[in-house]
C-alpha cells in the first residue's frame, strides 16, 4: 500500500511513518516545516503527482479542505484522523465521500471504539433506571481542542441511544436529569484517558479507556487505510470496520 502522510512531521505523523514503513511504502509526506526524511516531503500537497493508494491525515482542522480537494481530484481514498473540524468542512467531507471512499473517526483506537459499541447497548437502559451520566477526559497540555473529539463521539453515541440530552461543559448549578456532563483535564504528557460514569443510587458503573502510547492511534489509522482500499465511495467509520 502506497501512503501519503499529511502532517508527517507532527508527533502522530512521525509515529505513523515509522509503523507504516514496516509493511507498506510511504511515498511522500506533507509538512509546512523544513523537514527531511527517508521519503520526499512537500509543503504543498499539490506538488506531489506520483502514485498513491491512500492518504492518511494527522494534521490540523484548517488543513482538511485542501487535502480533500486533492484526494477528490486524484481519486485517492482518505483516512481523516484530525479532530476539531467545523460544520462546513464536515459537509465537504460528506460530499467528497460520494466520489471517493473516506474513513473518518474522532479516535483511531480500536479499544475506544469498542467502548463506543458498549455505550450503544447500555446507555438507554441505565438512563431509564435513573443513572446520571458524566464523561471525564484527560489529555496532555499541548492538546488544542477541548472537549476532545473522542469525548464528543462518546457523548453523541449516548445521546443517539437515549434521545434528547443536553451537554453540560461547565457546572455552576444543580444537575438536571437530561444532561451529560463533560469535564476536561489538560496536563503533562497524558496520551488520552476517557471515563464514562453512570452514577445511580448507591452504586456507580464506570467504563474507562486509557491510551498508553500514541502507537495505538497510528496502528488504527493503518488498519483503516487497509479497510477502505478498493471500497466503493462512502463515508466509513470505525463502526463499519468493527
């Protein structure tokens, strides 16, 4: 599999490149830094005209529109791992998925997506039994978006299962029944921790996922790229792969 890595000089991009080269070929990287590696690096994706089977993006939300245009133009499948994407860009991705296969997930960890599947099954039952639901997420002090895309992914799954719920990001008054509280911690080098707390009367259930290295996200991205290779145009997710 011939891979383009957008954001190749970021922390995740470097890990992705290292793991990709074990079984695949990185044909080029895209970076705004003056970087050098064992593969060619361009500061503008449009400067690369070679063969590629897939593009994997670990960059910033502002970079997504340009790489989507490039992939549509060249009919190259894309794996979007970047979070914090606005509604306009989300629509652009959805429109592009009618032309090329696109895999998009707020979290590329297989484990966190298993947690998401569990939430689909248990959230409504526990809510109907009067369990309050809170999400606590922790990340390193360099993370840009808060709450994380993963916390919102988990909250959206719970909301879809239950129905009309409000997200409460800051609590300064009495808790309401139809709320999901979402709290964020930023500090040190925490890779990523997500806890979903179901608090009932005299009992608490907690579902927790801890990422112990960034490699799990890179491996998930590679598996996702392998999954959409030769697939028809569509917007795919971890749910489809699992």
